[in-house]
């Protein structure tokens, strides 16, 4: 049951403020104090009947300060309850029972305490709202079935961090979610096909292959550089008078090696560059279009709506 529903249940309860004369006055009060307290009590009752809870609370509190009679405290609790101040009502009711051990309405006050406790506890809880769930999904919170949501379709939980998991035929999704007091955190789940990471895998694989091919091109470029050194040395040797067939053959082979290795390096650089660019494009596209299991959530606050998560 929601906090509002519990409070409505309270407000529908019959009002029966206890007259202060039914309880013996506290010894510390003087007759003048008790007379003034009775006058304030009567004013408070008039405001109470007209549903001016703030004025009734003020009069009952002033009366109780002059004459700490349990019945005045009871009326103060009732006014606080009717005004919606559950915390104050809880405190006044508990003090009333502690002070007036023989209270004839103890059972009714204890019933009110139980309901108010539930109201306060529920008001301090947060809510988890899940949207776009896969058909037939099973929701688990901290590895336990979440149970049925409330009338608003939310799961109420005490403030804290929870492991939220959704299981369905289409996959299993897990995330950590922070529940805050009085806030509703809405989590939107992506369709399984959009979060399987296929584009990311392809992007990284293609980019990695491209980088490897480019590195291989540099190896061939280094080979071409070595062949060029050999060609220069052969040219110098022939110019120095070594015209033997082996010297000429080394020069010719070095010239072919320079051309072949250079061509291979250029081809590998071109292919590797294209692969690297393709991989980077896939990664950028995946980052712009993917909808991973929740990285952002809407948080409904008393002052408005906020967004929390990873961006």
C-alpha cells in the first residue's frame, strides 16, 4: 500500500480527541496553568473541527507546555496525524503511551502507531521503475525474485545499492542501481540485438588487423632500405673497378629488392590504412547507435527530474 493510501486510511478514521479532564493533571502545573491549558485546548478543538490543523497543533502544543497531561499530548498527536506530519505524530503517540500506562485507548493508539510506522517507512523508501522489458522477463534484485510491483508498476526498496538483473529468453542483463530516499529511478533496457557487441568486436578486429598490416609494411620498408644500402655499396664497388659477374649480379638483385620491397610496403600501408579506418568507423558507429544495458537513468525528485549514470 502506498504512503498516500495509508495516510488516507488514517484520515478516514473517526476523530475522538480525549478531553483533558479525563486525566489527572500533572502535579507541576498550577491551577492557573491548568485553566489556561483548558482554554488553549478548547481553542485547539475549534480549529481541529474546522480542519485548521496548523492552528490546532499550535494550541495543543501550547496547552501541553502549560499542563503536560497525557490527554493534551494525545490531541497534539491527532492534530499532527491529520496534518500529515507522521514523524511528529509517532513521537507524540509513543510519549502518550509511555506517560499514560493505563490509557483506555491503548489498543487504538498502538494500531495507529503501526500504520504510521508503515507510512514513515514507505515515505523513506525509493522506487525502481523498469521500462522496455523483454516479453516474459524475470526481474531479480540482489539475486532474489523482485516480486510483484506496486500499483504504479514500480518496485519499492529501502535506500541503498542493489544488483538489478533481468532474465528472459533473449538474454540476461545485470547492472548496479542506487535507490535514494523518496526518489524513483527509471531504468530503460535495450533490445538484445542492439547490445550484443557485434559491431564493437568487428570494429576492434578490423582496426587491429589494419594496424598489424601497417606494421608489416614497415618491415618491408626496412628491407627495401637495406637493399638500397646494398645497391649503393655495389655501385661504389663497380665504380672502383670491380666488374666481376658477382658484383654486377649483387647490384641487379639489390635494385630488384628495393623495387619489390618498396612496392609491398606501399600496398600493405594502403590496405592496413583502409582496414584501420574501417575499424575505427565501425567503433564510432557502434558508440553512436548502441543502447547498452542501462548506463543512464532518470531520477524523479521532489523538485523535478534529473539524470544519473554513465555518459
